[in-house]
């Protein structure tokens, strides 16, 4: 039952509080869990995939969760992806951008090279952040 899981987590967090404080780290929590992911296209565990493939897999999970919230909970998400496209090849970048456009969410993508965003050039607004100043750029 959900209430049993909540009670268990609260109890464990309370038990570990003193130890966590003394050691300056957290010993119990969701950050200690592992997520096993299979890349079906290659029939391979994600841990054995390339870095780019791993990024694509985690992005697919994020996008699936975002779509589910949008469709089933009627929630319009705001998506922030920090320096993601630099780790993807051209095909994955295009696929990501196409999926983001389908979701119809407000998406913020950061990057140091504008050319990495060519797949959404016509749909994007660009801004430059420099010394805490934000300037809108021309398309």
C-alpha cells in the first residue's frame, strides 16, 4: 500500500538523519536506487551503451514522462534541457527536436553552439546570456 511505503521512507529518513548530519552526506533515499534500462534496438543494457546512446535513452524516458503528464494529467510542462544536444549525433538531435515540438510545451535548451539547434531553427527563439544579461537574438 502507498501509505506503508510512505511510512517506511519517513521512518528510514528519520533513522539516518543523525548519521547523515555527522557524515555530511545522505545514506538513504531515492538517489541510492538503480534504474535498469534496456536499449531494445541493440538488445543491450544501457550501462553498456555509448554515452550518446545513454543520453538518448534518458531523454526518451523524460519525454515519455512529459507526454504522459501532458496527455493524462492535462498538465502543460516546462522542459529545461541543459547542454543536452552537444552529446547527441545529428539524427538524435533532430529526433529530440521533433519530439519537443510535438509535445507543445515550453522548452528551454541551453548550448554553446547555435548550429546544434538547426532542427528547430524556424520554431525557436534564441537568447544570449552574458554577464547576467539576457539578450534576444535575431533568427
